[in-house]
C-alpha cells in the first residue's frame, strides 16, 4: 500500500461518498473484491475510511 499522509483534507463523509460511487461503477474482475480494488486504487480515501470505522 502506498504511504498516506497523516493530514488529508478529505472528510469521512466525502470518503464514504467516493467509495459508494466507486462501488456502483465497479465490475468484478476475477475474484477481486471491490474493497481490495478500492484499497489499491484509492489509498488516501481508503485510509480515511479505515480511520473512521
């Protein structure tokens, strides 16, 4: 996973909206889950969501 800055300017609400939007446009490729895809492709948003679970 890429290094993520501690000081992101993304709110948890914005991160959730981004995640849901990404999920709507995600097509399953092989056995890769959306969460695994999202973690790899959007590490900053993923980190914000992870901190606010």
